[in-house]
C-alpha cells in the first residue's frame, strides 16, 4: 500500500472495514481478490511476501527494478493477466494490498454491532508494528496455499539439503542456484520442474529419484487425458531431461545423505511396493553439493483451523478444509480456495479463487452469484486429475523403517527418531500434543511446519497415512489437526498483543 492509503485507513478507523478480506496473494488469492473487486466489493488483500504471486509465481524483486520474463515459470501469461486485474483494482481503490504482512490471529465476530471477521496483523519480517494492526471484513477468503511435505532421512540436517520447493523458490527469486550439482528425490510430478529449473539456471542434476513406480497412472490414464495441458507440460520436462541427460529413476529412495559439514553425496536403493529395500540395489551418488526433497505438499491450515472449519483427511493423507462448490466452508461467511481445500495445482487454485471471490463479494454486497456449467466441468476434471496424482504418487511405505535411532526428525529442536519412539512406546505419547510436550518436536521456529507431518504419523503409530480409508486415519487426522491448531498463526513480537482490544 502507498503511504497515503495507509494514512487514510489509519485516520478513518482503528480497524478499517472491508466487504471482503483475502489472505494470500498466490494463484487462488489473486484470482479471488480480482473477482471480488470486479463484483463490486471493497477488498483487502494480506500477504506475507513483498510482492504478489505466492510460491508458485515467486519472481525477481520488483522493488529492485528487475524485470522478470517468466523464464523459470509455467503459466506466466496467466499470472500477468491476473496481475493486470489485481493492479487495476488497486488503481481504482477497490483493492487495498497489505504486502509483507502476516495475519497472526483471525476471529469470527457474531455479536452486533460488529459481524464478520477480525484479522490481527503484524509485519511478516522482523519486529515492529503494522501500520494497520487490525482490520474487519464482512466475508473472508483464506487462500494461504501450502508448502513442501517433508519426511526425515538420515543426514537431512546437513547444510545443502533443502525442500525441493525451496530450491525452486531460490532460483525464481534470485536467478541463481544454491549449489552446482543436485539430487532431487521424493515423489510426485513437482520433482520434474524443480530439476528443469536447475538445468535452466546452469546447474546439473545427478539424478531425480521417484519413490513411486508410476504404474498407478495406468488405471487412471483417462483422468490425465481430461487435462491435456498437464501432458504438454510433462512433455516439456521430458525434453529438458533428455537434453541435459538427467537420469530419472523410479521406485528409488535416498536411504542416507552423506557428508560432515555439508552434503557431499547420497546412498540410494530400490524399494518394493511395501517399502522394503531390494537387496543388492544400494548405490552411492557422490560429487554433489545439494539435495532437494519433496513428498507432495501440505496445506497451510493454521487460520482455517483457528476459525473452526470442518476438516477431512484427503487421499494423500493431508488435512484439508471441507467446502461446497463455491468454496464456502462450515463457518458462515468464510471461504477457502486453493491448496487449503486439497492440493491440486495452480490452474485449479485460480478457478477456485475466482469462484470463491465472486461468492464472497456476493454475500458481502447482497448480490446473487452462481457457478457455470463450464466451471463445474473444469473443476471436476482438475480435481479428478489431482486425486489420480495423489494415488499414483503416495507417501512411500516404509519410510519410518529406514530411520535410525539417531536420525533427526525435528531439525529446529534436534529431536531424534529414537527420542520420539521412546516417548511413544514408553511414555504413552500417542498424539502430537503429548509428543511435543515430552520431546519438544515441533516447538521450534518453524512450529512443526517441516516435521509436523512426520511427527504426526510417528506419534499415531503409522509410518505412512493412506487417506480416509487408512486404519490410522482417525488418529492421524486428530494429530494433524493438533499440528495446525495454534492461537498464534505466525511468530510475532509480544508488543503486538498490546494492540488487541
């Protein structure tokens, strides 16, 4: 926001009021904000980054005057189109954009004279006080996205080991690499663009290791055919792999990351469907200085859970918000869009954001909205593809069996698998909250965002959670909900509490 806009908001009210507030400015949030503003609503957009785009469209710093041509991005033209609509709303005064700002607490207001939602704000980076510390909105769209799901591997605490998405974000924002030669490992199609971005930026990829067999796509090929753009995107990555001679190995996992003060290599092995290592398949890859790990994505649910939305365990084992066809949650006036309703990729997030933003504006202004037949069909195709992707690239079985007692699980607090096992087996730590209290796993700076999924599974006694039909699904759902539920959604200075009414 400009200084003049900030001053105007602060002078008109301690907590300015909007028709719609949108949290997140990634694909879903940008679309929701543009649709809501075009629907006649006065919109506030709060995002922790310095510029719009989210993790998917993270790009070079506009403040530094760098022009990003989208060379490391897929769907860059769609971003430019959304960004033009977003900027038009800002210019018209219908969108008020709060950059570098976090929502650390959200409350539903149900007593007259105030109804709707109260959002408490703090600077996303560093201390201090937000220029506008609090705002109110008649309706709320949460499009907070997700982040890389991580599973512990012996040695993953070494410098040079990053989330696969972290490597990609580094390349997109800085135009350079955090290393020279990498191994990318985990499961899912996301490994492909990460490796392709590395080669685009001048690095090399020693191997891409996919834990799944890819046979899971055969009975679901018709779902992939329903979204032909995904096949075209995949073909581009295959071409990049061929050009740069990147080995792609299926049903292969990292069993150990090697190095003393920095990663220097990995040990790998072939695995069977049950996660057992194939005898004689072990090998080493050396001469690397970077490892990227990713087993899908975890929705960022702190704010939805804080507001009490109904949740479920998705087919990939993630906890997600339950919504109707327009993104309306179980909480009146609260809409969810994008990865928080189930990880499905940017095109699906954009469409969900469009629909949710339009519906939120309609509820706030009293105008009727609806979903078109074409939108329903596109939603169905993309959600079907997303489900097929999750089923074809499950969290690999047997990952917990490959941990040694001294394998670090919680990197922030340096809690090992042995300590978590002792708490579970001998101290009855069968849920995440008890596990945290006894071992401090998940109590560090990331607040369980990196280790939360793994600790939830281990505390529930499950090495992998296979979705709602899994015997451990109920325990895992409770454990994952505990991981997401926090009275403070983001780190903040104690001084921010003084601003509360």
